[in-house]
């Protein structure tokens, strides 16, 4: 019985109640976690299925884009001048045929197309051309590429009846000219054009290489079926498994412990299927279960341990208070209580009595405290604002010292602190040092990144001001990887009425600081003010290379300019204006040719403090701009491709708009309008850019006379050549040759 009473007494104690409260909270949290996990586990399987669906969607998109690329590549062959030359003669021109064969070999060698071979069927001459030979269709498919399904009779029928683009099931071909050699599984892809009935294109696409490049899944089980359900390709163990029917409105189905994911290509209508075993998805759920149980057990154990420790730490001070009360109340006039808080509440009267007994003693000591308070007020130990308000009314000469803070990228990535908090710490340090060394100074923060000190130096204290600033530089330079300061010292002013002028002078000094990330002290006599002017010829070269999408040449020219600016010791303002000018010209050029000019880089020129950072900024911005320009140029466009190829190959000849338009079988007016719309420049300007570009190469790399160079690049009149060269480059050919690589 006594033991039961003792247990009941302990159950009413603060320690026991507090521990039970913590345990109750832990139980509630565990229940919440279990409920959350139940909901999460139900949705996890859906997320895994969604992940596999997204993988198959990406695979499908890659396959469909590649089919479209191959189709455009084969359609462009119809416009190739080598093919037109072969078709222009009534007899078989073997020289022209060899040119076509060489061109096919170049296309097949392009690894990005995943081609095993490419054939052109010349209907007029009954000739089949491929990357290494030409032969009759019958010989080609009975002697060189042999397959029991894709025989000569099969292809003859397809040549006569096939549609504009047809892709057939993958198969391997035996190479009789190389005994034992096979092509491996290839997809035959037949392309026809009703505008060019004399030729048909047949590509052998390497199915295995496409699979390795485009397929995304946890295994290699993959199907491709055409619109009629015929199997075109299967990999892994997929070839041995039948496909279950897909329920309407779903993109996956489970059958025989396997998940089958389906998508349909928008261009070809092909059905792509990934097969994922149920065991793979279940294993991920089992791992999650084990991980959750382990984490939950550890969390419960840690929570219980922390609860016990916290309860003990909380109960100990309460127990000491109770012991103190008992020791003070030795007469035990207060009844006994069952828990500690009741005991404390019951002894409040005793404590009030003790307070009354000590009140007189406190009043005597309070008089002493008032005395010290008056002394502090007399000495003006009340903070900087009071002292500053009195100083602003004084008729004393003063200087303004402006501290401008700049934070580097590692400050945000490594320290991950707020700039405002760091600025407050630096302000407190500067205030401590300046106030200590220069009596009567006032320091306060006026902007997020600016700290201002007003100094009243006596003539003999000027050297102390320099020494104090040097000490601040020495201390803050230790953190130069994270931030640096620009310290601007204004000239001496006679009255505080000139405070605004002094502040503006200090701001001007900061704008002309050196272009680096060192903490420096600037005064009016040591800040260079000579402006830097960018040569027009170099700006013209940058613009021309940017229009051509040549990032390497643009960056080379920019680096030459930055080297000149470094040599001339250009200040930060000049570098920032230069960066803004290049950025503005780049965005204007992109806008002028109809491209998106936004978000070329995440940085702003004002965030750059060194030449290396500015160089990385230009690399990112110019690289992105040229990528957009080149993407537009590389878009499959037979007219632009044909026109630019004609100019770059025949720039030495007499080129006119009507001549190139006639070669492309279109009108000159249409070519002029279309070329301007797609490239952003006039056709004749493009011709002159190509010719002057070739002339610049010859001027730099050869010792030919300028008259000979003009003739080699298509100018028969020296005056026209000189006028156009200066218009594009800004200098004459002779001046360009003399300047060499310094331009």
C-alpha cells in the first residue's frame, strides 16, 4: 500500500507530467507520420509509373525527330547540283555519278544521322547509287545487299507503289561482296517526291545505334510497331513476348507481372512500347518501406531520449526553487503540497513578506544608481545619433569617407548569409575603428551597401586618417574572396552645408575605381579620368562575326579590346559601359533578325568586378546569342541552304540575285524577300560579306597584291573593292594589311 501511494505521489509531480506531455506529442507525431506514409506510399507507385511513361515519351520524341531529320536530309538531295547534273544528260554520265556517290559517302559518314547506307535510285538510267558504288537495282539487291524478305522484286514493287515516306521492319542484309559480313539490323526508309519522279531515296538506318542513343528505360525491352500493328523493331527479350491489348484511355497496361507502356508518334503514327517488370517497381517500394521503418525507429528513440533529457533539465531548476523555498520557510507554516507548483504558489505570501523587508535596502542602492546614470548622461554615452546631431551644427572642416561594399559570388554560395547582416557587422567594425582613432567622427549606414563616415581631421591628423584607412583595408582584405570595399575620401570641405557635394564627389570616385576585386582607398588625385574609345573598325568586325554566328571570332575581338583597356588602365565605369554597349548591340541584332533577345545570361554588367569575370560573362552571352543565330541558320531550308552554298562556292564569279534565283527555280524578287526575312540581311550584303571575309584572309595570310586579291574574291573593279572593304571593315585594304592582328 505505501508503494502505491508513493507511485501516485510521483505521478502528480512536475517531472512525470512533463514527461507524459512530451511522450503524448511524440505519439501524435508518429501517428501523423504513419498516416502520411500511407498516403505517400499509395501515390509512389503512380509516380514510378509516371516516370517510366515520361521516359518512353522522351524516347518517342527523339525517334520522331530523327525520322523527320532523315526525311528532310533525303528531300534536300533532290536540290543537290550533283544530282541535277546527273539528270541533265540523256546518257549516263559516270563522272557525275561518281560525284553523287562521293556526296552520299559524306552524308553516311555523319554520325549524327545513324545511317548504315544511303541509296539513290536513278529511274531514267535504271541505276542504283550508294556510298561506295553504282549498280543496277537487280544487282544491288541480289549481289551486294541480300535479304530473303527484301528482294529485288520487293523493292521493284515498292518503287512503283510506295508512298512519299515508308519505313519497313528492321532486318539484316548479307554483303556478298564481303563474305560473312552483314549490315546488322537496319530500318529501310524509302522517300519519294512527286516533283522529282526521276529519283527515289532509300536509307538504311542503323536500328541498334538509334536504340542506344534514344532509348530511356530501366532495361532494354522495347518494341516499335507501325500504324497497322506490324512489328518494326524489338530489343532485349521483348521480341519473345506478345503485346497485350491497351484499354481505351490508358497509356499503360499490366499483364503477366509486366508493365507495358505505350506511346504513339505524332508524325509516323508508330507505336512505341517499353516493357518494365513488376519486380523492379515493387523493389523500390520495399526499399522505401525498410528505409521508412529504420528512420521512424531512430526518430522515436531520439525523441524519447531528448524528451527525458529536456524534462530533467527543466525539472532540476524547479526542484532547486522548491528546495530554496523550503530552506527559507523553516517554520513550515504553509501546508504540505503534492507537487512543486502548488508549493511555489502557496509560498508567494512568504516571498512578498521578504520583498517588503528588503525594500528599504533597495531604495538606498537606487540612489547610487541614479548618480552613475547622471554621470553617463554628462559624458554623452548614449550612442552615435546624439553625438552626430550635435556635430552637424558645428562650424568645422570635414571630409566624407564613403565605404562601398561589393559582394562576390562565393559569399552567396558558401556563406549563404544576408548582405544586410554582413553590412551591419562591417559597419560596427568601421565605427569602432574610426571612432577610436579619429575623435569626433560620425559613422552610419546610408544605403544597403554604403557606409558613410564624417571626419573632422585637424591638420596634424591627416596622416592618422590615412593610417586608419590602411588598417581597415588590411583587415577587410582577408575576406576578399567574399567581399571587397571601395573607400572614397572626399576633399576637405569648410562647412557641413557642403555635405551633399562631398557625398557626390565620393560617389564619383567610386564609379572610377580600378576594375578589380581588391579593397582600395581612392582620392581625387589618384583616380584616372581618361575615357576609353572603342575603335569603329573593331566594332564593325564584332558585328559582322556576330551576324555570322561566329562566337570564337567575336570573343577573340572582345578579348583584344579588354587587353587594350587593361593596358590603358581603364576604370570600372569604362568596363561596365563597354559591357552594357556590347550587350545592347547583341540584343538589338537578335531583335533585328526576329530572334528572342531576352535572358542571354543571369548576370548583370554591374555585378562584374574583374576582367576574368567579364570574359566569362561575354562567353555566356555571346555563346548563347550565336547559338540562337546558328540554330536559325541551321534550320532545314532548301532555299537558304542552296543560296548560301552557291555564294560560298562561287564567290569568285559574277553573282547576281536573278542568277541565283534562276538556279533555285524561283524569282529574284521572291529570293530577295525570303533571304532578308530568314537571315536578317540583304542578299547582296551577304555576297559582299563573304567576299570581304575571304579578302581579309588573303590579306592576313598571303603576300598577294591587293589588285590580285580583289580579282580572286570576285571584284573586277578596284574602286568597288576598296569602297566595299572600307564600308564593311572601317579601314582600307592597305591599312588592314599593315595593322595585322592588332585590329
